[in-house]
């Protein structure tokens, strides 16, 4: 699968400037999603799994919850994984069939559970108390939902602890290794014939493929144990989560979904026996490299001998990078006011955002062609989690997000995915 590509980003950026989607006064910041790239990525994901398997690839809505993006993913053949009532509403607005939706919130209310069961949405139970709540609801109604339990294989953490969900003390799921849990889980399946799925998710960015595959292998082994102990094939499906890490260092898309599947075959061959349905929950790996953020440089200055470019992209659209730069570094590309790439001698400089605190920096001491006021910075690999879910610090407005397609002749067309919204600037005194 190809990477997004700097030349393609520049083509989209220059078209956006020409068409007024980026303007130095009224549209100083915007997000862009390459819709062609999204389609190619989904095709790569689907092609990595054998056609003989029954697989639902449910996009993790948290990665990019814009309804038009979800609609695009639905049309490409994906389902949708949601982790809140808000994401569930967005998935329904995007016209996903309930049977194509997976509900994974660790804090589901009774009302949310009742709605999911009424609609026939897949529910992954996060703990024994939630399981008891389901018992109460199902006493008075039937449901066509696929219902499973999320198990924590406790295989350890990746490089980013906050993104690792299979640690010894993770808040997610029921830990398989804690005293008495395996016995309780086996009894739970024995007592509830409607428990027909097992779910696990090891983590996302920073988790190596071996760690992810080991965790999934533990979940598959548990499913096999349930069926063996009960003497029947009660568990018929395994939700293996997502978590394929993204390469933020270059345009190369590594690791690929084919590499991921090869590692699963090595660790969990029973998953490919054809005896189980499979659900995946990829998010970042589907959207990150198919999007970028573009922002104008408003001012430049030199402080303590170091140049600083003050841009309109900061913590409000790159929250993780600003607050945890070592875990979430992003590349920066420099362009002139027309969107053409700058190629001057690299100068070490800071790239700052508009938020009113000193740490609002996209890049520190980064060697880049020197930025000038009126230039445009591009931040690649931000199609997931960045501009789609902004942080409303300083009441900064949400930037517009545009979908882009490039035809065989290189012509770029845009689709508005989200208009700019939020608190508008105070009008000039002469205009009042």
C-alpha cells in the first residue's frame, strides 16, 4: 500500500489555496482527508484477510468521528466500532446498519445497553457488573445482538503506556490471570448461552505486532477453552480489536495489514480455521496517513537566538503531540503562501500554535526551511484523532475539514466534511 505522498499533499494544498479553502484572514487553519487514499487503505485491510473467513472490519469511530467520513467508510464496506453514546449516534447518522455496529464503551449506562440490545448492535461486556446489568435487561426482552466479554490477556505494555490496554492493571476488560477470574468467566459462559463472542484489544500506537498477536492468541485460546469445557461450540466469534501502529516518521506505510495478518497466523492459527467469525477495530491505521492539517504562519520572531513561527495549529488540533511530544512526534512541511514547497537552507526553529500557554509547540528546535509570516505549514499523518476531535482551549473554533479527490489528470475536487464552527472572532469596531 502506498504512502500518502508529499507531492500529493502539495497538489491538494495548492488547489485548496486557489479555491479559497485556505485564506490568510478567514480560513487560517483546515484539515484535509484524501478520500481516494481512504478507499485504497480499506481495500488493503480487506485484502489482507482470506476470503474464506467471515470478517467485519469495524472502523474505530474515535479515530475520526465526522459523519461524512463514516459514510465514506460504510460505502467502502466497513462497519463501525463505537465507544460512547455520542459515537453511536454518529454511526447511526452515517446509516450503518445496527448489525454492523460494535459497542465497546467501558462505562455503558443501562439506557445505552437497552438501546443497543433493542437495535441488535454488537455489545462487548467490560466487566462482571456490566454482565449482571445485562442479565437484568435480558430477563424482560430478547435481543438479536452478538454479545461477548472483553478479556484482558495481561501480556504487558508497549512503548506508550497510556495506549496499552492489556497491562496487569488496565481499566479495560476482565483480566484472565487474576485469581478466580478464569473460573468465573467459564461459569458465566456456561450460564448464559447468549454469550457467543470473546473480545480483546491489546492497545494501539506503540504496541509491537508480537505483543498484539500474543494478546489475541490468549483470547483465541480462551474461546477454545470455553467451547471445550462446555462441550459445544458456544463461542462462534472473536473480536480481535485493532491497534496496528502507524509510522509517523515518513510517508512509508509500515507495518502493513498483510504483515499483521501473517503475525496472527503464527501466534493464533485457530483464528483462521474458519470456525469463528472475526471482528476487527482499526482506526488510526485506516485514517492517519490519509489526512493532513494546514495552517498559516501569522507571525515570526527570534527569542534567545532561536526563530519561532507562530501558526494557527497548536494544542487545539494536535493535543497529544503538544502534551506528549516524545510519544507523539509529528513531521512538519513548509510551504509558501501559494502552497508551494519551500526548499531553503534548514534553520533550527520552533513551530508554535495559537494557544495561550508556553508549551503550545508542534515542533521544538526543528531544522526546516526558515518560515516567514504568511507561509503555510503542513502537518502530515493527522487524518486520525487530530483535527477531527479538536480541543476547545481558548474557545478556538473548530477548523473546516475538506475531503479531497484527485482525478487521473491531476485535478483536485473537494467535499466539505465539516464546516468551521465555534466562537467567531469579535468583529472589527468599524463593522459594529
